[in-house]
C-alpha cells in the first residue's frame, strides 16, 4: 500500500504547522498585568463607595465628624495598610542593610545570645 492509499478508517498523521515556543515574561508585561488588576480593584472600590453613601458619625481620638459609610470604610482600610506597611518597610531596610554589609565584607552584628538561666550548683559534700 502506498501512502496515498490508506485502509478505510485510518488517517494519515498530520504534522503540526505551528512551532511550539514559549515567550518569556517581560517587565512591561508584568506592569501591564498590574495596571489592569489595579484598574479593576479601583473600579470595585468606586462601586463600593457609591453604593454605601449613607452618612455615619465617626469619632477618633477626640475628633468627630460625619462621613459617607463607604468613604469611612475606605479610610479605615488605608489606615490598616499603612499600619502593616510601616513595620514591613523597616524590616526590608534592615535586611537590605545586612545584605550590603555582607557584600562589603563586613559581617553584620551577630544576634544577641539569649540569656541562660542559672544552673544550680551541685556540691559533692552536700547532704542529700
């Protein structure tokens, strides 16, 4: 049988015309994904604020005022983000400083040894 004549029910294998290759990720592609995701989050926040427009009384550290509920909750979320970002930034700076000292050949200060509890002294002549 030649390749032109195949038995009924069998098909000739077809080579894929497409070459399989992968595209490496780039910074621009990453920024684009972040921009789209950020836009979606901002759109959802805008919808949230617009749907929660009823006025609420807010009191904080002796200050008080009236704000729309959505705005008050958004400000509380921003305050929470700041409360997490401050110690996180401090830790990043601490690690960066330690890495720079390591690269420069200076070893960062070793961590302080934990205090050992005093061990009781055992005397050989002590009554038991």
